[in-house]
């Protein structure tokens, strides 16, 4: 009889380990591990957060789902295992300094995945994200994906100073490496050190009373697929107007243009895609072509190693208007965008350059009165 009772007790304990409960974190709630634990699933409400402390292992034998505001932190020395997929809505934030293993990641817009220090993220399946996604793999960090990686457009960015290896194919923004030590590759090509698919020679807008034509010239192209042409009323929200087939491979100049009706178009931009789905913004241009009062634009200190200022003089005719200030690199990619209000005839605009490498950049200012001017700035 005692042996039977003991057997039943052991069976209960074993069943508890095998068929544990779902870890449920409600809206605006947080959960911090107190030791090793195993659950059959994970559900997180709006603005819910999960923290895995150093030395703890949290295992989810199933899928993890979240509403808006997903927040997961894994500290150095901590481990999170999710055998199924992690799915979530907008505003997700994954901050990994320890180790995390997932079946796949499928999340919506406006989120970030950061791999800190010696953190390691291993995804056996695919990573799919919406627009305005930031992926940052820090020096000595590692992100490994067994399937494909698809990153949405918008303000999405991928910064790799550690290692980002993809067994499948990558589709997303052109990756960057501020340290120059980043490595990123997929099934078809190596992205870092980055080999840009085009060398842009120039880009401009021509005006008539009813039409706007954006024209651009490439000095060379490698593996290019097409160009998307976009328009905007405010320089923030963009609509895709159409596409232009690219040359693919060329070591000579190729000229392109795209014409649209001028109605409700204040800004235009061109986005280049290569044959693997990687894209790069070539720059934003003002679609206003009215004559304007002459003015001057300059930067100081120039060169600079830290933040600098943009000085505008002689712009009395356009005071009290919102203007778009952008900093682009030598390839025409927009790196910094900010809206400012010009309040008098001499305006000073601060520019933060925390993420800019050494090099020559172009500062551009434009607004809906036809104001458009640019100057060069050196970061040393």
C-alpha cells in the first residue's frame, strides 16, 4: 500500500512538471523570475513585461503571444527558451543580454530587438516584423536565424556590430556597422562589410505648373531590382506612387525619371531595392518649386566630432513655418530627419550625431514655401 501511494505521489509530481500551467502576465503587469521554471505557454497583455534574471532559466514549452507593448528582458547569464513562436502586436521591445532561443518571431510595427554585450539570440524559424523596426546587434552579440528575415519599411534600421547570420534570405533595410566590425550574411550574399548596390551620382526634381518629375542618375549598379517612388504631404507619412525597373548590373551611368501630378505632393523620395529585397532610401526632395528669398545655410563647428548646429540666415519671408531638416550620407541615404519651426530671420538648429561615422554628410532644409538649400558637413 505504501509503495502504491509513493508511486501515485511521484506520478503527480511528474505530471506537474510535464503539464505545467500557462504563464499569464496581464495588462500593465510585470513578471520577474525567482528561479528556474517551466510553463506550457506564455500570454502577455498590453504593456506587459517579462524579465529573466541572471542565473535563471525560463522554459516555455509552447508559443508566446502578446498584445501591444510587449517587453522582454533577459539579463546576462539568464536563459529564455520558447519552443514555439513569439507573436505580438505593435510597440514590442526585446532586450537580450543573456541567451534566448525561439521557434520564430512574428511581430507588428514600431518595435526593437537589441542584442547586448555577449547576448545570443537563436531563432530556428523566421523573423517577420512590420514597419519602423529597429534591430541592433552590439559588439560581441550574436543573432542567428534558421529561416528567413523580413523587416518592414518605414524608418526600419538594422545595425550590426556583432554577428547576424541568416540561413534563409534577408529582406529589409541596408544594414550598417558603426564599428566596422559587424558581420551579416544570408543564404545568397554577405551584407557586412556592406557592398551598396548602387553609387548615386545625382538626384533632383523638375517642375511644371501641373507636374513634378524626379530624376536620378546612378554611376554604377550591382544586383539592383527596382526603384520605388514615394510622395508625402508632411515629409513623415509616405505613399508609394509606383516603381521603375533598375538596370541590374551596370558600370556606366544610367538615368531614371518618374513624373506625377503636382496635386497634394510636397515631398518626394526614391527607395532602391536590390534583387534580395534589401532597400536603401536615396534621399528626400522638396516638390515645391516656387521662387524664394535668397538665404544662406551653414554648419558649425565644421568639422565636428560631436553634435553640431545648422545656421540659417536671410529667411525672413518664411518665418513661423515648419521646415524639414535632413542629414544624408554620400549615397543619399537619409540618416537624420527632424521638423523645426523657423521663428525669425536667423535660426539655429541643433543636430545630434551620436550614430554617425566619420565622413562627409549633406545637410538639407526644405519647407512648403519652396525653401530648399543644402551644405556639406564633416564628422571627424
